[in-house]
């Protein structure tokens, strides 16, 4: 196993793997030798998206395109529609991964959603969907993958939280609560895996240039009633950030891959902020 292909022989499962940070992570893991299974809520599943929920559902073709790009790095790939809010969908995907690869060594929980509602005008349906996607979704995938990791004495779990896990913000109560809960889950899983070669960490990205973040900007413009283009609005946000820019998904993916190294096992139960010096 070469330094450049240090994950050869290992299998990664990436939720939200057809777009954004999940897709970038899946491709980066493939570059260093891992076989990669991706799952994503896609266009054919848009009926499960509820009103006022901000979630990017790429076209089904993006699953296939991402699978091909993963395979272009000389590894095996699997791509499936996935709804992390559905126990049946999660179990079906996990069973398919075991059939194809035999095990899961690396779990990247990148699937997520957001919404913007004042607490006094917050529908139960939106609240429950945020918690179900951002917190219960990772719980479902971890619960399935964790026993095998412990049995083999090796595992890496990376949860995508957010700066919102540590910072409150108006209209983001459900999102902040779900991401803060994910940090608690991360720490508990890390402690349960510590003696068995399994680490678990959370990454708290700030503003990242993803399709999901772009659609969130559109939602914010509509709520504020602004007469401004999305590009102008986002340029205004970038101007307020310390580095005057949005993070690129590839930057977050580089950290994901680092946390999967054998040498990074000592990093566990951490929530690592990657926000260019910004609090939010």
C-alpha cells in the first residue's frame, strides 16, 4: 500500500455523496485508494421533501456521474438513492454495500438539510424533519456500521455538523439544535469506539460553495424580500468573512481524508471548525 493510496482495500460509505461536500469527499477518498459507496436523496425522491425545507436533491444522473468519476481512480464504486430519514432505505443501502464490498471501514455522514423559521412560527413537521435528517440519519448509519468496525478493530466515522452546532442564529433553531445534537452523538460514539480502533469526529464547516448553500441563499432573499440576485447576495456574504470567500468542497474533503489516516486515530471525539476564522 503506497503513501498515495493509503486507503487501498478499505470501503467508505458517504451519505449525501452525489453533490457538495459529500461528493467531494467521495472522490477524494477514491483518489487515495478506497472503494466508495455513495447514497443521496435524488430527484426521483423529491416527494419526501416538505414545504420550506432546504435540501438539494440532485438529478438521478448525478449518482451515475459521480460513480463513474469515483471509478476513474481505479477503485470500485456503488451508487444508490438514499433517504437517511427512512430506516428501510438506510438498511437497504447498507445491505447492498455488504454484498458488494463485504464491510464498511469509513462512514462519512454528509447528508443534511436546513430550514429558516422563527421559533414562534415553526411547524412541527419542519422541526422533526431537521432532527430526523441531521441527527437521526447519522445515528441510523452509525448503528449499522459500528459493530463491524469494532469487530475488525478499525473504523473512521466523520459527521458533517456545522458552525451552527456551536453558534445560535435567528430562524435556525431546528438546524442549530440538530447539529448541536450531532456533536453529542459524535462524542459518545468516539468513546464507545476508543478501545476498539474506531474514531469518530465532527467537522463544522462555515460557508461552503455548494448547491445546497446556494439554494439557502435564495431562500434567505425571499424571506427578506430583497430585490437582489443570488450572486450579489452571496458576494455580500463573502465580503463579511475573514478570508472574503466561500470554502470549496474540496477543502473540506481534504480534512475528511486526513481524519481517515491511521496516524489520525488520536484525533477523536472532536468537533473541528473549518470556517476561515468566522464564527458562523
